[in-house]
C-alpha cells in the first residue's frame, strides 16, 4: 500500500511539475466559474422579475437537458481535459525508458498501475473539490439548497473522471507516443459514449453495446438517482481498464503469441461484460434517490399501484404499425433498449417487467401519411414490404391486417402504434403520442397500471336528446375524452373509459361511475328524468353541463340538486373577444377538487377557466349538499338577458353589485350517501371542455392543463388520473444581493483561477530554476 | 556452501520467431566486475533485462542469491540494482527526490533512506547537486545519478548496461572509476561492446554472440585471444617479401604499399626485425604491433564456438 502511495505521489509530482495540470485546473475553474455566475445572473434576474422557480438547486446544478446546468456543462467538457492528463502516465515512461526502473524494482504490476492510477484519482478529487466550492457558493446563495442532489451529481462526475482516467491509463500503456495516447483516449471515450447507437437492431449485441455505453450513466446521478448498476458500471469499467493495463504490461514482458494476447484481452472484456450484465439485472439493482423532492422516483401513489402488481409477470407488448409516423423515432428494433430505459423508474419497482414487440401493417384511418402519397402505385402489402426493408425488419415478422386482427383489435385506436400491458389475465392499452415526447409519462403509465388493479371509472355520456357527444366537432368533447394517441391529456389516457347511454332504453347500470349530461337540446321525458333522479338519489356521481339557450331542458334535474340556473347570459368586457366569451375566475375554494400542486399554483397565479356563452348558477337549497363554487364571475362580468326579437342584450338588475362580482358558473356538490361520498358538478356552461376550448391557445386558461383533469379526478373519487406530481422544492429563492452576485463574478472569474495561476506559475518557475 | 550470487541455467528467449538468446548458462560466485561482451544485437541487453526482471525469459532459470526471479520476482529484485542503457530518470525531479523515490521503490526501510541517500550521493560525487533538477544536469552527472539509483539500496548485484554510452572521454573515465569502485564490495555485471572498457575495469568476462555464450573466463584468459600476431613495418628500402618470410617465426608477409608491409608471425619477432633492418640497411622508419579489433575476436570466438 505504501508503495502504491509512493508511486502515486511521484506521479502527482510529475503531473504538477508540468504546466498541463495547472492549465487544466485554471481552464476548468474559469469555465465552471463563468457558467456558475451566468446561471446566478439568469436566475436572479428571473426571480427579480417576479418569476417563481422551484428546485433552484436542480436548475443550477443538474437540469438534464443540454449544457444548461453546471454539472451537465462540466460533464460535456470533461473528455477534453482527461486525455491530456493521462496521455503521459505510462507512455512517457515507455519513451524515456524509465519504465525499466519500475520493472527492475521489487514492485509488482498491480502496485505500479494502481499507483499511477491513484494519482489520477487524486487529480479527479481536486477537480471535484473545485466543484465543491461552487456547491458551497450555491448553498450560500440559494435558500434550502439541496446538497444531497449536488453531491450525487459530483459523485457521478468523479466516477466518470475516474473511468476516463482508467481508459487513458490503458491507452497510455499501448504507445510510447503521448500524442497518440491522447488521441486514442479521445477515440475510446467517444466510442463508449456513442456505442449505444451501434448495433441496436442486433439482439444480444444491442444489450452488450447498451451496457458498454457511458452516455446517460452520469446523467442519472446528476439528476439525483444513484443506482447500484450505475455505480458498479463505473467500477467495472475502471477495474477492467486497470486489469487491461496490467495485462498489457505483463504481456509485453514476455514473448507471447498474438493469439494468447488477444484471448487474454477478450477474456477480461468478457468477464467485465458478464459482471456488468449480472449487476444490471433489475432484480439485483438497488436505488437511492438523493434529491430532496424525490423526483427521480415514481410518486407514492404510483408506488402503491406497482406494489399491487408484483405477484405475476407483467408484460408490455408494443403493437407497432410500420406505417405509423412514430416508428422512426421509437418503434424500430434499434429502439428496443431505449424503450426499456424509458421505463426504468418502473422497472425499479417491477423487476419482472418484460417487453415484447409485435410488428404489423394496416391502414391508419384519416389523412393518409406521406408514405401513401409518395407511393401511389404500390398496394398496401408492397408498401409494407418497402417500409419493412427500409427499417431493416424482416417482412416475415410483420403481421398482415387480417393476422393482427386475430391477435388484438386496434380499430378503436386507429391502428396506431400502441402498447398493451398484461397482468394476471387483465389487459389495458398504454398509448404512444403524437407530441414531442412520444412516450407515455408517469401519469399515463401509472393510470394504465392502476386500471389493472381496480375497475376503471366508466364515464357515461347521455345521448338521445341532442346532447354534446364525443365527436370531433368544435362543440363536442373528443379531445378531452377519447382522443387517444393524438392528445396526451385526453382523459382516456388517464385511466377513464367512456361510453354513451340513452335514458330512454338503458337502465343506468351500476358500472357507471360518472354520468355526464351535456347541453341537451330537447326535453327529457318524465321517465328519463326519473331515472336520472334515481341515479342521483342512489349516490351516483355526475357532471351536468348546461347552456343558457337550453337551460330549461335541465331545470328539473338541477333543481333536484337544489341548484337553479339564473336567467340571462353572462357578458364580460373584453378588448380581444366578444362579450359572450367569459374567462371565469377560479376561487381558492376550488382547491377542494384536488391536492395537486400545479392546480394550486395555477389558482394562485389566477389562471382562468374559459366558459363561452355561460350562465350563472344559484344554490337555493343547500340542505342536501355541501356546495362549493369552482368557477365564478369577476367584476367585469355582468348578467344580461337577450331580447330574442332585437337580438340585443340588456343588463339584468336583479343582483346586487357585490353578487355580480362573484356569481358561480360551475359548482361542486358533495354529500354522503351511505358509505360513499357523492360528487356532482353542475356547470352553467357546456363549452369549457369542448374541442374548441381544448385547443385554445390564445388565452391563459387552465381548462386543459388543470381544471378538467382535476375535475374528473374529484368525480372519480380521487382514483384517476393517478397523482404523478412532486411537491415543489423549497429551494426557490436566491438570498444574495446584486453586490453578492458581483463578488461571485470577481471571485470565480478572477480571484480563484488567478490564485491557481499564481501558485502554479511560482511553483513551476522555482522548479525550473533548480 | 555459499549460494551463487547469480545463476543462469539454459536461458533462452525469443521475441518472435528467432531466438535472441539461446541456452546461456553461467554462474557468478564472487564479488567483482563481470564484463558481458558482445557486438550490437548479440543478446547482451536481452540477457541483462531478463537478469533484472525487466523481461521474462522464454525458457531457462535465473536465480539471484538463490531466488528465482520469475517465481519470486519481488524478493529477487530487492537484491538487484539496474542501470539500463538509457538511465531511467524522471527529469522533472531533483536528485534528492528521484533517489528517495528509487529507495522507496527498492523497499528500503524509511529510516534507512536518508543515510543511504547521503552515502550514495557522496560515493557518486553528486552531493553538491542534491537540489538540482535532473534535466539541468550534464550527461555525465545524469549517468552518475543513474548509477546512484542502482546502488542506493546496497544490492548484492548491480547490472550496468553500456554505462558509458554517449559520454565524453572525461566522463567515461570518471564513470569507469566509479564502477570499479562499486565492484570492490559487490558483484557488478557490465555490458559493453568497447574492448578497452572491458580491459580497464573487468575481472571476468563473458562474451555473447548471436545469442550464445561464446567465451567465459578471466581477463587474463581473454587477453590471450587478444594476443597480437601481426606487425606493420614501414621501411625506406623494403626487402623482397621472400627474404622476410624466410625469417624464422614469420608466417606471412603482405605488402600494404610501396614501403609498408604487414608481417604475420607466430612468435615475438620484433627484435629480430629491428636487428635485421640495421644489419641489412632496410632503413626501418616505423614498426608497431597491430591489435585485433573486437569484431575480429567476436568473429573468431563465434567461429570456434558456434
């Protein structure tokens, strides 16, 4: 051990008695300091301008996209520094002949190589210590700083530098030319970062290539998630390259045939890959989420769901239509590993999860894609053959339309690329989406998984009297309900089932979880009304949406709930829209719908709910239900009646002005019926969730993002959508002043690199004079 | 019975197809300087590298103080000091730093390092350069530091591979003197291809040619091979060759130019030639013994032993 220390010390001396180590330290400090102060200025500016930013620690240090955050920035530059430091470790000794001093001394290869490597570990530690200074500066300037998150990231970077160093050490042992060693190290590091893009379509090889890949390993730790397989990967890489170095030196000492040499190297790699394979198995992987918000772990709600799915195998089968536009980005065989990685947060808790792929071709209804337009002369089968060839998929493995229909019915899903989760005989779809992300996220995945453990909520839309439907028209509700692959936020992707019922013939079955009556154009019969009232009396949940013009058709039903539609139509003064476009206020009472942090945030930031052509409601008898206003009018809104002859509106004066300021438009009613809590929403508007409002982007409304999902969460008795939110981080304030920020500039861009420069220069000059 | 200091038994080594060293065997039992002679590429450095554990032999056995260097390399190497052809220096270190590092590499006890450092510096005449960077030393002094590192741990066996290579004449003399001094109390193996070096400092000589040991003996025995057998004479009036060849002891006479002849002889005939020259007025201007070149000896020994 002492000898290793001695060799490491002399190696460090050599390193620091040459300018390269100092230059790297100075550049590293300057670059990192520059980035840190940039981030400080950026976030201080944003906070000063009134923006609220949660998780400042993450934004500063670990934001995973691009080089935005400090640690990501450092990570992407490291490969430039390390080869310059490692290039001379052994090649210098080979070229100068000083290797013979070590070889003729009573030192074994292990001590020799480990000694040299240890010097790089110390250097890595010095680099990480500099990052430690920035961490302390972050801790000083950010309130409730998440030290553990940053520590996890720095640990990841430390392991990455150590791995780069081990690679550099090995390459340095291969040549007596330092420049060749540096270029070789660049190349190997590049290859190891890129290898997960190679041979991904070849089974087994893709597993090996994926495991060998370094990219993403550090990202996980920078994001705060430390996994045993990630840490062990670095250890295996480090040990492998140290072993290869020892092997190289010892083989060079004796005359060995090329075959034996190659076999020896291959044996080391095989052992490393085998160890890597074993340690990366989900069933033996241990995780630790170092972040304060635990954002790298699925939420408690999600964990409760997956805990119920551990008794049987869980299989996700991807049905990939090769005509789907999504296949290019996520459906070909080379994406299989990537797709598996997307689910890692779940595999952590569901190690038995398996993925399978079924390829097929079938017409995607609606607008034909470019592929059809570009090849009008080809039959569908010929087209499929052409596409299959272009993706390198054997056409024999692709099911025809008739064959896929025998396996699964995807007609309701428009034959899109879709996944199906299967557990203990139960199946549910998990969709891929036509948005930037393509992949289902936690809310969608957990909601789908939950459907396997409980009966999913059945939302039944009443039809037969001109009600709004689930169609694509502007005033209907397809986007919010059953849009599937085209709308991630659509409720069908959040665990809900949708059906249509007619009051005339159907009995309202027990499996209806939420009955929706939306703007009927004709009166219901007494029998139909009786059925609805019976449903209400039995404690069923409901969503009733009425429009001013057709309010009379629902009067008797809402009066059964103690609610009355106020005659007239709401009109709002607005420069940009017609007066019948109302932006309703969401009072804080609406928080009773959900504990969602985002919902609360939106309410606090006074986001509106758009309710075009709405009317106000009145609760005249509150003895049965507890009534809570969810959307109310603001001061600019008045209630006016329309003169049907002149088509002009005139203001109603039946309300006090104070009442006008907050007339309810949507109300929540709840009461206990037996053991169950009954939840009913009555809305004086049937447009807030129609396709037009869903697509609206020209006002800051929260209909789509928050209001509708939380409304349905409440109506489904908090079952769906599954809560996939994390509490906002407490590190949301920068406590230093502009002067403090200026001092950071002076220190990190001047004093700190300057001190290193002066110290290094003095040391080198004094040495040179000896 | 005393253990052999060095024992090499049927040592063979090949880098690729051909043998660089083949079936070399010898033993060293006493202190003193052993010259390992051989032309360039003869296998000297290979033998020395194997001896010092820098290379692993393909076949055969090497023991240092009774310890097999391949089986127990660490133990055996403690007994060795090695100065390769190119001194293994870390040029960015000072003399003290470097020698201290070498002492630690040789597993000296920490308390012994400082006294050994002072002693070796005195011995090698580098004490006044203790704090100087190695890169700032002259070639001769760098070589002295190289020698110092080889003996700092007081090894039983010191191996010098062409230690005067690249030095100027003054430095060569100094280094030879130092090596001779070192050889007084330990075994030194010195490889060289310079004949005068061998004659100047070696007690015993081994000669390797084309990977084989072709000579092993004392300096005296070696000198027998070097015994001169030709004279070069320059005369104002050269006699006919026949007349010279008629002198008893002369084997053959060749004319180099008009006035110069090379006389090959079998016994000392210098005086006879001088006397005859006076007597017969050959006007002898110059006479000298023509020494054998090392190449000639290598060739001769090779022919005899291969």
